[in-house]
C-alpha cells in the first residue's frame, strides 16, 4: 500500500520485504477486478454509504488516503498461494451465482452501526449529509 501512497517511505523499506511471487500476482490480478466491479455496483446503489469509505480505484490514492484497490492488492499480497486460490474460488463462485461479495461485507458493517439494511443506511446518511 505504501508503494502507492507513500512512495519515498516505501523505497526505504522495500529491500526488507519478501518479494511477491508471480503466481500470487496472477491470482491477485484475477481477484481484484471482480471485487472492484462489486464495489462499483455498490457505489451506484448506495452512494451515501460508499462515500464514507475508501475511494475505489488506485488512481484516487494520495498521501493519507488509500483506495480499496490499493488496500486489497496489498492485503492479498500477504496471503499464501493456497489462501489466494481459495479466495479466488470463492469470488468466482459468488460471481457465478450473481452474489456481490462486497455487499455481504458492507451489510454486516452497517448492521454493526445499527442499520437494518443498506437501503436504510443510505437513506439516513443522505439526510445527514
């Protein structure tokens, strides 16, 4: 993540980090577009909820603000090949069943804040904007 948001600091620590293998990068490159597609669907359906979170794309990174794309790539790069393969299989299964995996996570998050649904959360946040 630092590579994108704090490149000078990242350059100092990069030599101490283990390299991410080619297979891991391939798996990450298959996972990320699916998750970003889900995020864009949520942004269209629940804009007032989504604008409270991270920007979606790495192009929106800046000092102190890390996009979901950058964060996701960074986190996935710490996973083992086996975990990445399982993660990809799960994402692919959800996609094939027309399930938005990001929506499941977001719904759980808004419930923890006391909202009964994403629609209700979006309505209330819109009123308080």
